[in-house]
């Protein structure tokens, strides 16, 4: 015998609620299997839950779409910072600059090597240091480093910072959206449970297979155990997003 399986994710919850609402909308009042109390709860809750679902999905999509640009900018600014420091070190090795100029960039502890640029914070820290350091060195009479110039490094750095801040904003929006829908789950589950219980109670005098067919119209999901053949093989029982 099949058994009921309550929704275990937000997409499945929404499908169950939407199915029940559609059935209520398309059924004469006297024939609706649900109590007036449950009908009213469903009517006022579903739009809120639908909006929360859309908010989560949209914020997730926005974050994913912007992440590609963010990773590209992160890779590029890391390359520019690394190349700038390498050019600086080569100029020191050739004797064109004094090793003491490393102090302008706070690089005195990184003799002939590039500091770690593995994390976002590394990139932010060293990007800021070399931009400020190059400005100080030039203002003290030094010639600008070229290929890349600090202007090019700064452009890439500012692009990265813009994307970094944007990604953080999108992450906060996504977390907020998840929290909002999380706050609605208990009520969604209670309404769904009431709908399913009332539907089964309403049709309980019918043969089991007919009863289940009627309940499925209200969004009830039945799952057959292993080695059982589903009479409702044509019904979408997908519970996953």
C-alpha cells in the first residue's frame, strides 16, 4: 500500500499548497473537501509563501550570475598585483631601484618574492598597500613603474572591490531570503498536513484507489514502497526542487 510523503523542501511545499488552492478554486463550494478554516488559511498564506520562494530563487540566481564576473575580476587583479610586485623586484635586482623602496609598499619582509595573494583579504590588503606605496614613492621623486603601471593596477583593483562588495551584498540578501522562508516553513507544513488529513477524511468512504485519486487533486503525494507497482505512475511525485 502506498503511504503519504509530506514535502521536505520549499519547492515541494509550494507545489502542494498551489495544487490545493487550484482544486479549491475549481470546485463548487459545496463539494470542497476542506474546512472553511483551512481554506482561509491557505488563501492568505499561499501568496506570502509564493513571494518568499520567488525571493529566494531570484536572490540565488543573481548571486550565481554575478559570481562569474567576480571570479574573473579576482583572477585578473591578483595577476596585476603579482606582476607589479615582480616588476618592482626585478628593478631592484637590476640595480635600478634600491631595496629600501620595498618599505613604501610594506614589502620589506618579502625579499625577492610576492606575498600571498590566496584570499580575498590578501588581495584587498596588498592591493591597497602597493597603490598607496607607489603614490608615496613617486611623490618622493621616484619614477613610475611600468608594465603594468599603477593606474592599470588600480583599475583592476577597483573593479574587484566593486564586485567583492556586490557579492557580499548579494550574499546578505540571499541569507535574508532564506531566513524569511525558513520562518514560514512550520506554518506551511501545518497547513499542508491539515489539507491532507481533511481530504482523506472527506473521501474515506470511497475505495482506497479512488480516495487516493481524489486526494492527489488536493496535492497529497503518495509513494509506493519498493517492489510495489504504482497505480498512479502517470502522476508527478517529484518531491525535490
